[in-house]
């Protein structure tokens, strides 16, 4: 097996073990367990807590003491153990603790998988810019396949989704130990201060008005992403409570419908260089924010049949623009506006604000609001929930247009592979 194929397998499995439950856990939580929305918001906040703490910590460990591929394998084995244990938990508080441990193991492996791929490709004299993107796109495909497996196996509302992910995570953990060695580089100078060792010097970017605004808006958009991950599949599934829609394709195969979002994501990434070079980062990010408005707004009027079904499908297609145009253009903004000395830690700061604080904010606030204002006698008012989410995204877009100042240089060229 060629090294590029082995790394493709790594990328595929990396996101398979996440996609098997991330979009469908709400069906398990609300449908099988009958637990509250506020507690569910806390569960999704574990992604944020782990994203704040673990990537930097594991990065230091991999840079200093342990081969990256070995650390990666150990973390996936720990992740598998927590997934096997989750179905045994019968109260929300314990579920939160176990999920937090699981996310502490899983979230840093996203960055580690990229680091492993970069290291091995460079060691084998491959062109990272050319050869990594075709490998990484299989991660999104793995996420889609996992969603389909969970749905088609009848596991979207029961504990089997965790077992599917756990079995594959064990295989992935063992598989990682067979990869070429990625030894610690020890590139941090011995005389570096504690701030430099931990990558904390990137926080100096908050002293810059434009960068501070960028990171604040990154947090709010990170919150929007969690809303669609948390509630999209359960929203479609709960149409099954309406007799007219109980046997519809959307209800039976809600996870497959949601996977259109990830398929769209793989396609919109190809359009990013054109949009960035033509319109600049600010306009592209603004397009992303408006796409979130349409994503949520179309869901508000979606139904499993007729024009309502078209709204759901279009919403899933729009997701690709909403996700890619913000995450990738935001990463490129960091790449082109920060010095080489802090660029890596600045990218980590971007992840911390979106997947860390943004995830905590979006999951916690949405869970509280849905429980308090939009759940009546156990029934969620999905129409108004999505309207509120759409209004939230629209307010962010307006504020971003008013306050974020960035002049586009038409001679500045961007590439998705930066």
C-alpha cells in the first residue's frame, strides 16, 4: 500500500469515528433518553472545552517527547473506551463527564492527523501543497459514509452509533502504530520563555483592533456551526411525530438528507480561490454569514414534502458555502496577516475561538433558550427555533459589515492549500 493511500485511510477513519454519532446523538438524547435541552447543550460544550485545552497540550507533547503517530494512536484508543462506556450511562451528569473525557481524547487528533500527514509526506519528498488536499478531502467523505452507515443500520436513535464509532476507533488506534515514525522535532529554543513554549504569544494579536474583532466574530460564527450539528438531524426526525410525515423519506433517512451538507462542503471548497481573489476575505466571510441566515431560515419553513422539502435540500446545499467560506477564508486571513513567528499558534487561536469558545457559547445558550422558551409539553417549536437562529446569524452579518474594516488587494492571490 502506497504511503498516500495509507494517509488517505487515516483521514477517512479520522472523521468516520466522529461522523458516526455527532449528527445523530440528539436523536439518542431526546428520543431514547428523554433528557433536557439544557443538559444537551452542556454535552456539545465538551467539544469546546476540549478544543481550548487539548490541542496545544498534545502539540507540545508531540513536539517534545512522544512520536506523533504513537500519541495519536493512544488518544484514539482512549476515545474508543469512552464510546463503549457511554451507552451504560443513565444520567446526564455522568454522560457529560464521560463525553468530556472522550472529547479530550478525540479533538486534539484532528490537528495531529494533519501534522502526521505533513511530516510523512515531507519525509517521503512529496509536495504537501499538491498532495495533501486530495488526501484530506477523504476525511469529509469518511464523515459522510459514517452518517450513512448509522442511518441505514437503524442506529441513529440508539446506542449502536457509539459502538460503530468505538470499533472503528480501536482499529484506527492500532493502525496508527503501523505508520512511519513522526519523531519529536524539539524546534522550540531551549531559552524560550513559558509564553513561547505554550504558543501564548499569539494572544498579542488581541491588541490589534482588526484582529480582535476577527476573533470575536469567529467565536460567534463557531456558535452557529454547533447549532446545525446539534439540532439538524433531530429536527428532521421529529417530523415523524406528525402523522402526515411519519413514513416519509426525510424522517426515515434524516441523516442521509443531512449528509448533503457535507457533500456540498466538498464542492464549495473548489470555488473559494475564485471568490477570494475576486471579492476579498471580508466579502467572502460576509457571504458565509448570510449563507448561515439562509441555512437556518430555510429550515424554519422546511417540511418532508413539496416545496418544504426543496427548502430543506437547498438549506443543506447552502451549508457548504456557510461552512467553507468562513472556516477556510478565516484560516487564510490568519495566514496572510500574521508573522511567520506566530502563524501556527495564531491558527491554533482561530481554532480555539471557533471550536472552543464558540462551541461552548453556541451549545450552552441554545440549549437554555430552547428549553425555556421553545419547548412546550415536551414538543419543540422548531419553526421559531430556526427563525431565532437565522436572526442571530443576520445580526452577526450586519455587525461584521459595520465594524470589520479590511481593504481587499486585487493583486493578492490565495490558494486553498495554504
